[in-house]
C-alpha cells in the first residue's frame, strides 16, 4: 500500500468518515484560497513588471536625450575654445603690430 493510502486509512480510523469529509472540505477550501492568493500575486508581479519596463523605457529615452544634450554642449564648448584661441592669436598679432608701429 502507498504511504498516502495508509495515511488516509489512519485518518479515517482516527476521526471517522464525517470528520474525514470535513477535514477534506477544509483542505480543499484552503487550497482554493492559496490558489487565489497565488493568482493575485502573479497579477501584482505582472503589473509591477509592466510598470518597471515602462519606467526603464522612459529612463532610457531620458538618458539618450541627456547624452545628446551633453554631446551638443561639449561641441559648443570646443567651438568657444577654438574661437577664444583665435581671438587670443588675433590680439597678439594686433599687439605686435601696435608695438611695431610705436617703435617706428
């Protein structure tokens, strides 16, 4: 005999047929409750995962936009530095020219 069958026979002897039926009914109710709880948790997990995916997608878009802005700002900074260097060179040339005129 299987251990489950022996267990059932022991319960039948211990509690009688009606008690065994009540016990089975209680177990079935608990099982139904647990299954319902599992389904609810699965729904919650699914919703949480959907929300996370949405937030991550939005975060990715935001990050790409920020990277693009950063790139543009770096480019603008380099353009300003080049313009400053050009003006500094022009200023030096003007000073040299002024010095050469005032020396004469």
